[in-house]
């Protein structure tokens, strides 16, 4: 059970980050201030990125690690997002200065990278845990006080519970296929050579899928598993809330995508119906609940829930059309949305971290009143992020929504699925309607920044002297604008990512006798 | 091809200049320009106006050769987004014959393209002209406002967005600028954000528009799915194709060409989606148009938008932005013609809105709100005209759009002038008899009122008459069809044959609507429109008499300096008054060679607009042609207009006491309250939409706070409890230690076994 040298070489960027994280944890006790650790963490990320570029392409990597476009793409996304968070966390107004935050951050980045690369159930689970466990530490480090401890406790217990469900699902999947390797599982499922009988399959497949969905549903804050999000976001710092809003969502979506591709031969029509129900519930509840929130981080928590709902639309499309290449379109739209959402979210939380009132942090929506004129740069950036999240045309978020909705509606209209088309048209209509509802609270934030009511108390918001948050905010704003004006590059990348994840399977499929069986199975559903 | 280059340069300049002005004002305004912030916008928009006149001249000169297909000139600026093999689509060879479904990969490209055609150039000229006058006016009106530069920067940005909106040749870009004008409108309604009502009105306008955009967005997705493109024009496939992109002649190899939604080849083949999808597309587009143009279910934002500065009301909420919905329906009229059911809905919504808004306007006391409801009502007229689906109706709608822009901008600016003098009081009950005090405002306002009421020979008369005439023609046409079908129904064998042929027809694209069902609707709508015309005259007269007649009354807010507005404000009023007076007559051509009844057969504006490619195609040209002047209709509309003004004069001029008697009578029936409270539509929305959402939100809140917190708090106690247990373990319960040792051993053995097995 040794790891081949090539595999190690392939995972070298991850190894660098883990070693750096360990060093920061150990040496952090020596009391070096947080600001000093920032360059260390940042250069570790740069080094990892450099290694990832210079990597030889002809490595004989073990089966546990997948070398495909999706993995590489997620690797880059994780490094980029990680770098933005590292810049942001150099210093934070009114919070303890601890070095460990960088160690945790780097581990979370590694976890996200590994989720993209994992080709084995065990590695996938470990990678997801590598995101969860440092998050507990981060939440605890966030800020002293009852609210923070409560938030940490809630997240801790519920996260463990979700991991249990996920693990249970994985074990059922293992039981079905008799292997933990994703490629082998796919081969077995596609060939119909299940370890259990026909009855066992019909019982266990849904159970496995639901368990996996529940476990990952917690990480991406999909509706019945979302309850922690508002409380935890509210109880912690802007930085932590940003980390929670981005990393688990990227990892969870990618993991779900991988598992769906693997399980596609045995997933029946119930699977897309389940996900569709989740999607409808998630976006509607997220948007409606966000409408009247007064705490800004709580509002953004509901907004992030709603965005999960939109992303699930892409998954529904992919699940339904898993038999043909239009599954790519569902996945690529979802990935595009994921990246675009991540940028805008990071920017929003960076802006909130940069602004601070006399009590230290911006908590209430109303404390943003009038910053449009006193902090024009921050307000302009926040407005860009809000418009992008709402999906107003020339910005990045518009393209995400555009392709998600378009995929859904064109699936609904395509002649060959006429009996089911109704569902997809409903889904698209509800999605677009939700985008209109969502505008309500995004506009509230913009309105309060630029059109403060006279009677509202205008707190003296000052910006924190730390430049890092401002820099991250500006970078994100520039990215949102750039993707909005020239979406071609990112669209091409996400499309290639989605296709590569599929083509790997297709290549195996061709070499396998399972082609015919899987086709005939799926066409009867 | 020097002509093409001129056109391309002009169409780019028209939009680019206001954008440059907006940026310049935003950058230089606060520091250097200050009091002169209006200059960049004023100059840029004026040059844009000249350019659009030049554009019209170019198109007219080119028009002669290509009357049969209309004239269009496409100008591709750059490629916005381009991804090759972006998506696969089950493509049909054409939308009407969907047997061959093959998976094809398509590239995804969005070109930033502008188009020059008759419709666009007419809209551009109108927008830039009115904008120029409004900016001129605002230079005086906004003089002492602290946000002087901000105002002109926003206005220039709006003019840029609006000119782009009417000149882009891609549906996605149309959507982009559709949103952009919405954002500008939001910024300008909430310009005086210190007033909480202004900020709320801006938000309401934006959100209601988002509901409309929901329809537009879905329509956009549906169109892309159905037509496979978002371009209006045909896109040549190869780079070696004619660079001008001008496809007037059916090109040799149409296979290599991506057919636009409104491209020449599609127009000639008459290849538009009908049936359920076609109707759905049109209805969704209509929702979008209703949002922007404030039609019935979504009209609630426009009256509130009057919280913005008055020049904004004149420019955005009377003349330009609100007509974008009409422009869109006209632009897509071939799609609507392919879906007759949607067309009837357009007409019905227009007619109903015209009546409803007219009824509400009767009792409003806020001068600007009367004008706002009047705008909604007149937009209803335009929708009604376009909803007839005949060339006569569509051109009549556009004609009314043009004349309305002049006289309604005039009325709003007049109201602004009154407001300026009255210390920002706009309640008509607080002032009166201003005709001596403000003579220029009075006379120009009077011209506007008469034009709005439709009194001969002012602009409103001609356009309103064209609208009513178009509906009248439509009724004739439908009656004619009904007689024909009755005639053929008399022969049973023919009917059977028709049934068979109906069923066997492969495409249901041009299934004729059953005339009988629509005939009643259009007949009703005709009388609704006549009633609305009466109401128009009445509330216009009411506003005029209450403001300018009776004893002189000036509110306290005006102080002692109530005066006629300065020249910078009265000059635009005079220019607009001149336009409102002559713009109708100017386009009417007398043809003395014909008999008297047909002398007014031509309308130059309608002829010009009919040169737009989407109107010049056969399917539109086959419908009733414009220009038919009906003396009976004209007599009827003049009669009701005079009756409305006369009645309002009777109530509000001669014996003002009767007003109370009249309102007492009306309120005893509850009618007055119904109109005064705007038919309780806002309240209904609160009840049906806001409250349920609030309820769901509060349920979520309760769920979060009580149920989940309780659960989590319960979980939170577990560690404390566990800690207690662990402490008790540490206290020295030997049996426990022993048990854990055994357990640990078992775990180790298990691990060992697994290790060996693995």
C-alpha cells in the first residue's frame, strides 16, 4: 500500500501547503504576530502554484488521485481563493492576533484541492474533513465572546453529524460496488455487476444517494441542512463567514459532481426529482428569509443558501441528462456559477471586514447607511458585488444565472423529454422569479448605502487601517467586472473542466462492456 | 460604400457622446465644473440629436432602392463573449419542421452590434431631442441643488443607455440596456434620497421592473432555445462574407448563415414560431414590456416615481424610458403576428390600462400624479394600437409614441415650472389662477393640454385618431373575415375540407385566429378607447382649470417671490409647445388629386417607419396599410374630447362649488374613493405579495430562533454533561478503567486484523 513517487510528485503542491501549515501551528506558539505569518502563508501558496505549473505532465499517478481538468481547475480556484483569504486575514479589526489562523486556512485550501483530485472514497472523505476540522479552529479563533462560542459549538456538532451521514453513504456505496476507487465503482455500476442483488441495489442505491446528499447538503447549506448557516455567520467574524460561504460550497459542489458522475448508471428518475425539490426549496427559502433580515451576515447567510439552490439547478440538469453530453452543460453552468459566486462573496466579506464602526465590526444592515458618500470605494465595490449576486447583466453573476436558467429551459423545451419538460419549465420559472425576489434584499443594501433615510442614525464607519481587506475587495471587484465584460475565458475553462470530468469516464466506458448496459438502463427511465 | 461608413459613424457617435459626457461630468463635476456641469451633457446630446437627424437623412436617401425589404445597416463593434462549441442543441433544420433532431454543437458568441433602421433612427431622434430640451430646462430647474453635477452625470448616462437600448441589434444587449435604463431611473427617482418617500419610490420602481424583467429574461431564454440565436440580424458565417453584414438580397448560400431573430432571410421565409411556444414568448415579452411601460398589473411604480426631480419625470417617465416597452413590441411585431392570441392580450391590456389609469387620474390632486396616470393611460393607447397587429396599428402606435413624447414632456416641464414658482408645492388644491402670473407656462401648458386631449389640429389629434382608426379598421377586417367564414360555413363540404386541411397542415404558424371571438374583444376595446379619450380630455381640463383659472391662490411655501420661470426654462417649454402643435400636421400629407374623403391618405411618419425590416416584410405589409383617415372616427374623438373639456370646464371653472356637490355624490357611491385610492391596487399587492412573504420570513425566523436554537442549546449541554462524566471517570472508577482497557484492546485487535487483511 505504498504511495508511488509519481503520486507524491503530483501532490507536491498540497504537500508544501500542509508542511507550511504544520510549521505555522508549531512555531505560532512562539508568539510571532499574525501580520508576520501572512507573507509566509502567501509565499507557500505562491510556491504551490509554481509547483503546480512546473509539474511534469506524464506522471504515473495512482488510482486514488485523478488527474483531469476538473481537479486541476479546482486546484487553481482553491489557490486563488486561498490567496485572497490570506491577504484578508493579515489583520482584523478588534480581534485577537493569532498565527494559527493561517495554518487552518492553508489546510482548508489543501482540503479543497484534494476534493477536486480525489479518485477514491476514502481520500474524498478525508479531504472533506480536512476542510471541516480547521474550520472549527478558525471559528473558535474568530472572536471571543458567547456568540462566537455558541456558533462554534453549533457548527461543530452539526458538522460531525453531517460527516457521519456522508460516511454512512460512502459505506453503502462501497457495499454496492465492493471498491472505494471511484473508477472501479463506476465500472462495476455501469456493468451491472453489483455485489448485492437486484433487490439490494434497489434498496441501497437510494439510501446511499440520500445519505451522500444529506452529508454534502450540510456543507453547501442546502435547505433541510441549512439551519446552522445563519446562526454561525452571525456569530462569527466577517472573515470566517466568508470562508464558510466559499470553501465548503466549492468542495461540496465538486464532490457532489464527482459522485453523481460515478453513480450515474444506477441513479433513477427519483434522483433528479429529489435534487430538484431541494433546489426549489433552497432558493425560495433562502431568498424569502433574507428579505427582512437586519443583521448583514445573517442576510448574506440566507443569500448564500439561495445561491446553493441556483447551483443545484445545474445539478438537476446534469442528473436528468446524464445519458448524453448535455450533462456537461449542467455541470459547466454550475461550475461557472460557483466561481462567479465565490468571487462576489469573498469580495463582500472582504469589504465588510475592511469597514468597521466604533464597536469594531459592521453588524447591522443599517450601519452601512450613507457610506456611499463617505467610503465611496468600498460602497462602489459592495454595490458591484450585490448587483453581481443579483444577476444584473453586465456583471459576472449575470452569466452564471443566464447559463443555469438557459440550460434548464432548453432541457424543458427539447422535444425528446416532453413528458418531463413541464418540471424543468417550472424550475426555470421559479428560478427566475427567485432572482427577482432576491433583488429585493440586494437592493436594500445598495439603497441604504447610497440613499440613506434622513432619520436613520448614520454611524461613524471608519475603514480599518489594514490594507489587505481593501486589496482583496478591489481584486474581487475587478474580477467581477472582468468576467462580466469578457466571460469567454472563464466559460471556456468551466466547460473544459466539466467535459474532462466526463470524458475520463467516457474513455473508460468505451473500453468497457458496460456501455450497452448503461445505455439501455438509462433509456428506460 | 461611403454611405455605410457614414451611417456606422453616426450610430456610434449618437450613443458614445452622452457616455463621454457622463464620464466627464462624473470626473470633473465635483471639483472643476460645478455650476457648469450641465454643459458636457447639453453639448453631447445636442450633437447626438444632429447625428440622428443625419442618420434619418441617410436612411431616407437609401430607402428608395430597397423599399420591399426595408433598410437596415448593422455595425459590429466588437465581440463581447465568444466560446466555440459552447453548447449542444437539438437543432432542427427549421423551427417549423422539427423531424430531424440532431445534436449539434454551437458556438456561443455575443457581438456588440448596433443597427440603423427606420424605427431605431426615429426613436433616436425623439430621445435625443427631448433629452436636449429637458437638460436645457434642468439647467435652470436644478440650479441650486447640491447634487448639480450628479444629476447631469446620471442624465447623460441615462441618455447613453436609452440610445443604446433602441439601437442594439442583439436581444441580450437589449436586456442589458433594459436593466441599465432601470438603474438610471432608480438613481434619478431616488435623487433626493433625503426624502424617504423618494428612496422608497426608487426601490419600488426597480423592484416592480424586476418582476417585468423576470418575464423578459424568460422570453430571452425561450427565444434562444427556439431560434438558436439572440441576434436580430443575420450573421454571415465566414469572415469572407460581406463585411457590411447587409443582407438585403436573399443570399446565395443561406445554409452558411446564422439566421437572426428578425433577420432578412427569416422575415422573407416568414419563419416564426407559432403555437404554444410562440405565444409564450410573446406573452413573456409582454410582461417585460408591461413592467417598463407601466401597464396594468405592473403600473404601480410610475406614479410613485414622480418623487424624482420633475425634469426626470418629463424625460424618463413620460417621453423615453417608459416607451421602451412599446418599442420592444413594435420591434418584435413579426413574432407577435405569428401568435395572434398574444396580440389580443397586448391590445386588451393596453385598452384596460388606458381606461383604468384614466379613471384614477380623475380624482388625483397632485398635478404630477395626474400627469403620471395620464402617461400610463396614453401608453395603454399605444399598446392597444400595436395590439391590433396591423401595419396601420403599429405605425399609429409609434406615431402616438412620438407625439406623446412631445406634449407629455411639455406638460411635465410645465408642471415643473409651476412647482418651481410655487415653492415645490404640487397639490393643485393649494394654488390656482396662475394664468396671469405665469403667462408663458400657461400658454404652453394649454397647448399641451389641447394636444393631449386630441383637439384639431394639434399633434394628439392626429395620433389618437390614427390609433382609433387602426382599431376601427381591425374591426372591419375581422367582420369581413367572419362574413367570409360564415359564407364558407354555409357549404358543409368546404368546412370539412377546411378541417382536414387544418389538421394536416404541418405548421400551425399562421393559423388564422377565429375572427368571431376576437371581434367582440376589439369592438369592446374600441369603445373603451373612446371612453378613455373622453376621460383624458376631462382630467386634462380639470388639471388645467384648477391650476390656471379661478382666483389667484399661492401657497405659503412660495413666499412672495412667485414669478414666471426664467428663460432657460421657458425656452424649452416654447419649443416643445411648437412641436406639440405642429408635429401632427407636419407628417400628414394632403393628396389633392384624390377625392375629398381620401385626401388625408398619407402619413409620412408611418411610411418612414414602415421601412423598418421587421415591418417591411410581407406578413406585416399584407395587413391593413396606414393612412386611412376616418372622418367618422375623427368626428367621434373630437366630440368626446370637446365634451370632456367642456364638462371639466363646467365643474372646475364656472362654479367651483359644484365640485364638492359632485364629489359628495360620487363618494356616496364609493366611486370617488375607488378612483382616489387608485382602485386599491397597492393595497391588494400588499395583501397578496408583501404580507405572505413577510409571513414566510417570520416563520423562518421563528423556526430558527425557537426550534433550532432550542435543539442546539440542548446539544450544547451535552459537552458539559460529558465533561461531568469524564471527570467522574477520572475520579477513579476502576471498573470503568478496566472496561476501557478491554475496549482499547478490542479496537487494536480489530485494527490488526484489518491490516493483515488489507
